[in-house]
C-alpha cells in the first residue's frame, strides 16, 4: 500500500518525460498516453481515497529517512480527497482538450499538462513545508508554459504579468520559510507543529511574522482580495482547458491555508491564535463582492468566468475563516463543488466563443450557435451551479456555509453578503445568457458568397461529452451530498485534531 | 558580520522592489533577480551565521554550521535560475509580438483589437 502514495507524483512525471522525449511528433500517441496516464492516476486516486476513508494516516518516507530529517508524503483524508478531485478534473479536461483540438494548437501541451498534475498532486500530498514550495514551483513553471499555449499577443502579455506576480509570490514564500526555519529549526509540518508550541516568548514575534508571510503567499495563490489582481486577466486569456485546470490552482492556496492553519498554527496555538481569522474573513467578503460585481459588469465571457472564479474563492475563504469543524467541512464541500463548477464554466464559455465566430466572447448580440440548444442548456447548468441555485451542489454548499457561520459574531454581515452577491451573480448570468442565446441575429447572406460556405461544419461531440461529464460530477455531488458530507465531516474532524497526524508522521506511538 | 548581512539583504530587497515597481519588463526582471539574491542570502542566514565551521557533525566537532539552509539555498538558486530564464523568454516573446514592454495591461489596446484576439 505505502508505495502507492508516491504514484500520483511519479506517474505524471515519468509520463511527461516520455511524452516529450519519444512522442514529440506523434500527436495521436501523445493523446492516447496522456489520457491513459490520467485514467491510471484516477484509479490510483480512488484506491488511495478508499484507504484514507478508513481514517488511517499513511506516511511515505522518501529515501526511507525518518520524518523530521527526510521529506515525507502524507496521505490523510483531506489530501486523498484533493488528489481524487484533481484526477477527476484532469481527465475530463483532457477529454475536452483532445475533443476541441486545443492540445494541437501549440507544442507540448500534454507534457506540460502532466507536469502540472505532478506539481498539484505533490503539493497536496507533501508533509514538508519546503517540499510544498518545490511542488508549487513545479506546478507554476508548468502553468507558465500552459498559460501561453497556442500563443497570441494578449495571451503573452497576460502570461508575463502572471509569471512576474507568481515569481514575487515565490520570493515571499522563501522569506516565510526562512523565518520559520530560523525560529523553529525545522520545516517538516508535523515537527513545525510541535516546535511552534515550544517557541520561547521572545521569539514569538518572529514566529508570527513567519506565519503571516506564509498566509500572504497562500492568499496570493487563493486570489484573496487585494492580492487577486493576477487572476482576471490570466484566467480570461488562458486557453480554455488550461483555465479550467487552473480552477484547482486557486484551491491549492486554500488547501495550504487549511493545512498550515489547522496543523501548524492551529487555533490552540496561543502565539498565532486569531492572527488571520479576521483578515481572512473580511478579505473573503470583499473578494466575494468584487467577484460577483465583476460577473455583472464583465464585457466579455472570459472575464465573466474569471470573476466567477474569484467569487467562488471568496465564498470558500469565508467558510475557511471560521476554523471550526462545521465551517471547515462546509468549506471543503464548497471547495469540491466550486472546482468542478468553475472548470465547467470555463469550458462551456469556450464552446460558446468557438461557435460564435469572429464576435467570440464579447457580450453583444451575435449569430446563433451551431449547437444552440445544447450549449444553452450547458451554460444554464454552469450558471446555476456557480450562482448557487438549487438543485445543483452550489446551493447545498452555500446552505452549508450559511448554516456553519451561525455561531460567528459577524453572522448577519456574512449572511447578507453571501445572499446579496448570489442575487447579483444571478443577474449577471441572466444578462449574459440572454444577450448571447436569445438576442441572436440571423446573419444576412452576403451577396458575393455562395450558400455552402455558410453551413457550419459538423461540430465534434467529444467537447460536449466532456462538459456533460463535468455537469454529471456536479449532479453526483448533489445527489450523494449525504455520503460526501459524511466523508468531509470526518476530514474536518481529522484536521482539527492534529495529534494523530503529528504522532504518525514523527513515529511517536 | 550580522549588521553587514542584514543591511545587504535589506538593500538588495529595497532595490529589487523599486525595480519591480518600474513595471517595464527589463527592470522588473533585474528586480526579481535582486530579490532572489536577497532571499538566498536570507535563507543562508536563517541557520545562524558561523564562519569557518564544518557543516557536518563529527567526533570532536563541538560547533558546526547548519547544513540544511545551504541545501535549501541550493534548491532555491536552481529554481530561481530556471524561473528567470523562463521569464526572460516570455518577456521577449511578449515584447516582440506586441512591441510594448510594459508589464501593466492597461486599457490601451483599442476595444476592437481586444475582441479579435480573444
């Protein structure tokens, strides 16, 4: 069992190398291997999840070095869930990329995609703070390549901005790690948790600085206001499958906040208690408001989807800022939902853009789409999911969050912001949808062109299948919300009682 | 020694930040390089400053310098080197395609052009 923990990291890494080295000029083979690899990772993720569901915490010691000295990978309920979520997302997005031909519009799409997956899986599995930094860099450097996939002037400029913003974030991450190491003398998360509790009072200020710097780094990744400026342009300009994959990238930031601030700087640690709660809460409320207003004000579909991603991070971080078992489980449920819903929105928006021809994503009346009814239904589904209306899981997620924050002192503020912004989002989506799907113009036949050039080419079915698969996963998350919440509540329990995690990693039974 | 290291890190960081805030790709890249130098020195110092000490524990060695930050710095140097190469190529590509090296994406491009590119 234990060796399987590293498989989600090793398999994409090896596959990416093979894809680059020996299949450079065989696009068909690349597609087959990339899909097969993602399928294998999905199977591994499911088996890891069934193992983690028993409540056992598995530790994988790299090079067999014991915990505080070597790097460990740790599989607990949360990391298993995140790995499975990424694996599901990845295979659907790959189907979409293959179906639309996005993967052939530039070089090395599949290799970069696999490297990105390797980084994301590693970030979720690692139990070492410096290793977390390394996996962040792995996923970032792959995302730089994916971001500018297929080229284009605006995409390049958005890419430069994205890379520079993230390089500064990485620098901050190193400063944070250096500070933490200077105070505690370790970077293993479990060991950090123990040593942070023993830090002498004269060093506690330094520990707080480290904790705060680390929070800022993760807040950049999670696009918390006012550190969200990299996101709209990046997500709007990234190729659609890449933007859909990026839906999990902001969640890496949320995951890291959740991990570090329950395990290392938990609510019980006096030095850093209540250090970030308020900042996170008010930042998240603002993030939600800005995101939803952005949906209403967006002039292009790509930016609409990007602001929807910001808004979903706002909702998620509001729940995260509670740091109780109830709020954490609501946050995790919403995290799973918003990842799938965000990705769905990005790929549906891309289908709309592709079929509208020259007018693309601009929100003004245009020609009717080739698969009009189908895509309208998909957009409707994505909008319902993102805005949080019944019957999809967005509604359940928001309900859980509203219920979980009941004990907070700011409960009325939180409730009103969440409910009002939901209304704003509905308005925004209704406006965009009606302009695109209802106010269609039948193009006047140009006199100098013959009729056959106007008939649309047959549309491939695979992209639509991928969209429906994503929608089906959201439906499944709503239908099986009971059993999902059972797992997630156990996850939150496990997170808020880190003693077992620490003793398992450090072998102190 | 401590003062010298600390002020060097501070100076590098300040200069790096200033250059990053210039928002043109060449100064920004130089600024990021300066920031990575600063962070490398900072990481190096996080294991406490010690001069002429062995980095390994052996019999008879009472005082030693912490080897772990040196390994961390090595990793950080490699990563920042790779990242700098990527950002140089990207910035060059961006400049050559749009003839504009401003990092800031303002509303300068006329709206029609935006939609065609989207």
